[in-house]
């Protein structure tokens, strides 16, 4: 076990009592341990590299504003990248069921509408300009990148983060659908800034026993607007914010059609 993991587990023991730990997710950018207590209850400890405390601070801030929509944050340490979460007790959604996807999008659209009324929350998050996210994203995915688009701050190829094969796949898919995507993103100019999860899919959500939903893994969250530009620090968030915005837009559109028809 890494010394950093040992230190994090020791820190967690100062906040919750647990009997044994299990590594449930080990990735280059984070490790997540499930901590099981004697009474059978679980807490989750996420450990991020030093200097990547943005997810920790963002999760804590968002959970403070929306305690019904995120797992409870028991404790956090921004400096060391520690995030301790209580088990939400929900049931995982299935990507094979359209109804689950629609439920997630409806919940997410509602959360975005609530967040748009909280400028204080949005001011504490990284920012991303959704109207130029596609052009910036295609540039960062391109195998022949050339010169950056005017005003673009990010310089790191996303292939370094997701791998060359996956970068090529997304570049071709997004290029093929760019006209449709741009037509929808243009509508963002009429919308207020709001919260973008950054990695929205059913595996990052669950249905609670009370019928509500909960979202977790806010590692690429941002404040999504049509007036701010992405910085190099925020470029990973821009990778997902295009999809987040389109999903939420079509969800709102389908809801509007259903209500007015």
C-alpha cells in the first residue's frame, strides 16, 4: 500500500470508526477505499494527488448547498486531497434502461435550474465557456493540433489524459456531429450560468430509498456559462461540459414538449 494511502486511512480513522478497508477504485488520478464499520455501515474515502484538491473543495461546497443531492461529506482535507463520504444507501442506475437515463437527466436539469439561482456557489467553482467548448475540445483531441484557436488558454493534449485511441474516437465522433452540437450550444447564450457536473452518466448516480436521486464523483465540475473562457487548470472539465449541457438541454426540451402538448 502507498504511504499516501496509509496516511489518508489514518486521517479517516480520526473521523469515523471502521474495522476493515477495501480498495474499490484505483486509478492514476485517485484511489477510493470502502471503510466498513462493525455495525455494517460503510463510508468511502477518496484520495487525490496533492495539488488536485479542487474536487474536494467543489464537492464540499456543492454538498453544502444541495445536501439532498450528494452523499454526505463527513470530512475533507483540501491540502492533502482527502474526501470522506457517507454511504448514500441508494440503488445504482442502469445504462441499459432508457427510463433510468431520462430520470437522471430530469434530476440533473432540476439541479442546474436550482444552481443557476446561486451565484455565490458558482463563483467558487472552476469556469467553462460552453459556447466555445466544442472548438476547444476538438483542438485538444486533434492528432495534428497546429495553432490554438484565438483566446484558448489550454495547451495539454487530452490524449495524454484519456489515451490516443480514445481521443481519436471522440475527435471523429464529435467532428461528424459538430453541426448539430454547435446549433444546440448556440442556444446557451440565452441561458444563465449554472452548475456542470463534468462527468454525467448513470454510473455516477443512484436512486435513494426516498425516491430522490444523488450524484457523486464531481471531479470535473465547473460553472458553465456563455461568457467565461477556460483556463489550463479547467480544461479537463471542458471535455465533459459539452455533453452535460446537451443532455440537460434536451431533457428540458422533452419536458417542455410533454407539458405543453
